[in-house]
């Protein structure tokens, strides 16, 4: 078969796919944390989601950010400005116009916090000029699914078609949800195995402490995190929990096995996306597609279309949390950094989590989505475990000894979250209390309450 790819990039053996993960290993001194923040964007006057086009559109928002700061470089697709980047971080668009900031790789949460502060300052200034509001919520609260405009990205056109066939709520996931994700390095395969195991098992607890999406389309859902519930019925082949992560020694080989079986969304050649008819990546490696043969670039792209609660790439991505209010935004990244970047804390966290019925993680995830910290794991509540695991994380952050210019270590980013846990509350509990009380179900008051502010 004639190949349109460079022979040096072609996948010729399975070992290349495993080596991709081995190559991601870093020495401890080089470990970093990166955090990604998604947020719904709405019209300040109406609370409705906005389109890409128009004077108050997402396209105009990106243009204004590009003009405001010389650090940004625009990324275009078919003439549309779809992203900004500066070599360290990027601003991108989710399918329904949710604005995502993918932060730089930082050595500490203090660096992350400073970057987040600059980002919030920037979007508030630009948003005020355009009449746009950014919401600290895990889901779009007002606009109905069928009325949310799609962003003009070819990738989303493919995903839209496929998501309508793989689960009942794939389109809701794309258009309505928003999360905060955190990314962590590993040293080698053994370290990646330990970290991915804990990141997977702890996911229901992260749902519980971050739950912040109880209202969808102006109605109460009877969930604390409807975002987490949406993910439970999106695409079983590529979402949810990976049981092999919990008990497999050769984690890189096992993850390769998993990824090879997942259907491909598309193939990219240059700026064009090619429909491959839903073949698995393994089939593509073995047989090619038309005159295309599999390359490592294809492998890298394919891995970005897998969405388990904890994802392996050349780092570990923790994906379980709802997007948060500013004061709580770094709470879940702080828990995970405290645990994952201290060996004793990593062991201590696993000692707690391995007592859970780990074969029932999807059910625990659903319970946490409904009841948050009041969900039960055996004889204990999620609150009980959250207190213990956040304390483990606090010790880890203190031992890591990264201090800001006020002499505070990174455990300062756990304080607001710890107060919520001690009270047995999550952000959704406050929303529900107001919704059922003084707001009397008025969605516009919820939008005003959830808006980012100075």
C-alpha cells in the first residue's frame, strides 16, 4: 500500500505505542502541574448562551482578547478565529462556546493561581465591553440544548454526528458541560500505575466535593452534579472508568490494548479531517485506510478522543470535577497534587480508597452526582472520606514546601474547600438552597449569582 505519511513517523510495531508513554516519564524535579478551566459564556442581559458570530459572539470575544494582549497568537480554521496561544498556554472553545483556558506547566499552585487571576481579570475586562458574562458553573443553566449554537470547528461536526449514536447525552456533554481538569507528571511506568490507580478510584469523591451543576435549562435536575451524570451516558467505549487500571501491573500495555479497540472519530491529514467509518485504531494500524497508514501523530490525536475519568497520555489527566467558583477552583487540583506528588501520601490515599467497592465505581459516581458529600460508601459518607483524603493532601502539600511571597505553602488552596467539606456542603448545595428559597426558581438570579466578578 502506498503511504502518504513519512516512513519515519509510521507505526510499524506495537512497541512504539507503549514507548510513547514511557517517553513521557520525567524526573521528580521536573514534575509540573497544569490546570484547565472551562466556563459557560452567556449574554449578560439575557443569561442565554451566545453564538460564534455577531457583535456579542464568541468570535468577537477572541478577537478582543487578541487585540488586548500582544502575547496571544490567533489560531484560525477556515477563516474563523477558534483559539489563542502564547507558547505556554492557550484559550480554546468547547462545542457550545464554553471558553477553556489551558494553563502553562507550573512548578507550584502559586504559579497556577497567579495565572488564573490574570485570566479572570482579562476575560472580565473584555466581557464587560462586549456584554458577556462568564459563569462559575459545571453546566449551562438556562439555554435549552436545541438552542445552544455550535462553534465552527470541523472536529465538532464529526463528534456531533457520532455522539448522537453512542449514548443519550453525548450532545449535552458537548454543549452544556464545563469542568476543571488537572494534569500531573509521572516518573516511569510503576509511578504512572500508582498515580492512575488513585486518580481513577478517587473520581467519585472529586465529583462529590466539586458538584456544581444542579440546574439545567432552567429546571432542577435532582442532581448535585448533572454534569457528572451526563458523562455516564455519553459513549461507553471511550468514557467512564477503566477497571484494568486498578489491578494491572503493565499499565502502558493495558492502556494500549484499550485504546486500540476504541473506534476512531476521524483521521487528520493537513487541515482536513477524514471520515474513517468508525474503524478501531487497531484496525487502522493493521490495515490502513484507503492510502493512509497509521502514524504516531494519529496515535497522539486518537488518545485525545478518549475520555475516561482519569486519562493517560504523556501525563495523567484528572477529569472528574465540575467547574468551580473562583475561591474553590484550585481545591481539586490541590488535593491531587498533595496526594500524587508525595510518595507517602500516595500510599496513604490508596490505603483509604482500596477499601471501597472498586468494582462499583460507576455506581459510586452516580451516587456522588446525586447526593455529593452525603453519598455513602459502605458505612461512611463521602464527607468522611473527603475529610481524610484532604488531610492527607494537606500534609503532602506542606512537605512539598512551595511557598509564596507571604510564606504560605500550597495547602492554602485547600482551606476554602476544607471548610465546605467540614460543613458537609458542595457548591451545588448553596445553589439549591437559594433556588428553593429566595430565588423561588428564578433562573436569572442564579445566573447573576454564578457570574465571575472582580
